[in-house]
């Protein structure tokens, strides 16, 4: 089944991606991919070496704190 996963925080979309999910393993991989994408996105948006070092020390779960995840059939 094709699904769309969307992460929203403070009414702003953090990420949105489509995945093919057939079982628990493929769903877990989709979530892991979103987690990795968010970390990469946050690192790319840093504007200085100091900010990058802070982001490397920041847990992605801190960024996700208060976010909602929605899953819809695509």
C-alpha cells in the first residue's frame, strides 16, 4: 500500500514523503527514513559552524517534540 507520511509542528510542515508499505518492517523503514531526512534537513539549514555543532549535539527527538505525524493512503 502506498502511504503519505507528514510531520507537522506549530502548523508548519517539517517533512512530507510517500512510501510503499507492506508490513511492519517497511513501515519502520519509512519512519527511519523520515527521521534521517529531518536530521539532514536541519543540518543543511544551519548558518554557521557553531550552529552546526549545536545541531550535531541536538537530538532529532528535540526537534520532533510537540510535532504530529499523519499517515494517509496515497
